[in-house]
C-alpha cells in the first residue's frame, strides 16, 4: 500500500469517523480490488467496516480504526495508468 501525496493526500472525513487521522489509497481502482484488499485485512484478524454503498469523489472506500481508536479510511485509486 502506498500513501499518495499531491491531490490525494487527504480526502476528508466521512461518516462517523470524527477522529479520522489517516487516508490510505490502494493501487486498485475497482470495487472488487477494494474487496480483495478488505478481505486480506479481515483474514489477518482486523476489524473493518463494510465498503460504503456510495462512492466519494469517484473512490470506493471503507473505514477501520487502529488500536488507539484513530480512524483510517482506505480508498481505491482513480489516477489512470500511473502507479500509486
């Protein structure tokens, strides 16, 4: 997973994560890419929310919390053919 800078450094808070601290973006662009990534986290024992029904500025996303309770939102990319 890569942290993207420039136009995608922070997309903003959504939902109930008022303590959101970090946005992360996967290399994949589709909902199915995000489902695979989310499933990997679940298989590793992490507790993650469902993928949101709506897109946020063209991104699919889901949310989770780190062990300290800080909110993390994981998004798909829409950067074209450039690697993230």
